[in-house]
C-alpha cells in the first residue's frame, strides 16, 4: 500500500499564492504518474494537473498559466504551485498516484480557501 501525505493548504486572498506538497511512502512500489484533483462542495471531483515519469504535464483549462505541477522522482513527491488564485479555486485538493496498471492511491485532501 502507498500512503500519500499532503500539506500546504490554507486560507489566502484572491491573487495570492499557495504551494501544495504530496509525499508518497510505503513498501516497495513504483509511481507511474501523479496528479492533483479538486472537489468543491456540491460538485464532482475534477482534474487539476497531471505529470508523468518524464515530466510531461497536463492542466485543466481553468488553471493553465496560473498553476504549475512538478515532481521529484527521487523523493516520490509532487508539488502544485498555485499563483493568481481566484475564489473559484476554493476546494479540497487531493493528490493521486498511479502505482500499477490497475491501481491508484489517493491522499486525504487539503482545504484551499480563496476569499477576501
């Protein structure tokens, strides 16, 4: 089993920045891709950003140009730098790791609130 530990969420004013971190740990495992998802109250969980083992990335249109996903393979850690935050970015953000062809692991989620 792979455990994902997230940190970095909090309350920030519109236009501010936050940096989320997600560290994977456990017994012997491989991580093929990692990503960030978010879920606002009353809404479905949605993809924010993905990164694969060679650093290729994909972003939701709503965050392109504002968010940056990065990965440290040696540390099994993925980051999400969030700049120019908007109130509509308010959500619980979840880290995800694909650990096999058929399995993935989810973090516990961290709250991000953007409010003036």
